[in-house]
C-alpha cells in the first residue's frame, strides 16, 4: 500500500520508514525548509501548491498572531480527558489505515494520538508554518518510533499537503490564526479525498484574542466551499469551546 493514494514519493513500508527517519531530523530553525529528504519533500509539495494570493479574500476581520512560544504548554496531563480526543477522532472517522492531517500541529500533541490510532497502515501529516515546531515534531516522532508520521512546513496561506492525501483533518485551536481563511481553505480542498472530514476545534472570540465566534467560522467555510455536518460543544467544560465538522460541498 502506498501513502497518499499512489503518490510517487512515499510508501508505508520500509521505504517510508527510511524517508521518515531522514526527514524528521533535518529541519533546522530560522525559517529554512530543511535539508536532504525533507527539503525535497517540501519542494515537491510547494510545486503542487496553488497560490492563495491569486484568490481575493473578502474576509476583513482580526486574526491572532500564530503562537511561537514554549511548545511544552500543550502537553498538560489531563488534556486528553478535557478535549475527549478519542471521541473527536471517532467523529472524524479516524480509524486504522486512514491518512490524517494535523494542521498547525505545534508540539505534535494530536499527531502522536492520531498516529497511534491509524496504526502502521495509516499515516499522519504534521503541518505547521513554524520551522521550530516542525523540527520538534520530527525529533519527537523519531524518539517515540512513530514511523507513520511525516512533517510538512506549510505557508501562511497554504498547508502544502499533497493532492488527494488525507481522509481527515483536524485544526486544533489554530483557525483563528489564519489571516486569509477563505482562500486557504479552498487550497486545502485539493488535499482531501472524497468524503474527507475537516474538524475545527476553537473557542468563541473576536479573532484577535485567540478565539473566533463559531458562526464566523461557519460563514467563512461556506464561502470556501464547505458544508457544516456536525456541531459539538463537549471539548471543554467552560462553554466557550466548540467542535465543528465540515465536508466539501
């Protein structure tokens, strides 16, 4: 079986493990896309990217500055319980053999959990625009022997995922940081397989306070060509968080 639906780059067998082990240790800090295998992978995905700048984003609202601090803050002990992450994965159809994208992966907290859920016949793409996060996740995947994880350094308007590569996407507390959400989410569509689900977990807010009201998210996703198929409020007990699931119309 090959990763990403027959992509010429990666397979899930021994070749994929070699690529992962090469890729996860070679992404340096300072804004570089990496060296060796990872650099080649990033170059290939960038070539497939559709420039979001070409699309006119009519959205005019505040956004939050992407987090670039200590990644360990995402690893508090009871986060699994508070977010009910297993239930989240159930609703997104994340099961053994599926390919998943963790967009805005940060420390790789969700990446690790998705990796264990999909197993050796599935795969997880950990995407982030922060080279430090990509390096951190790469080292973590190597240390924890997560051979089904690969990293992708995205851009502000394009996650740079391979075409037709994923069955499910989770954006965990990251949507409010996207400066041009409509064209960015349009670009994401090329990576989605038929029936793929896109999950967004966020909190209500004004955009600039690391939150965004869920009705704004629904409106923007609609403009980007998605339909809302599920709305949930179990991901945090304070009543401010929400979990929305979308599919391409």
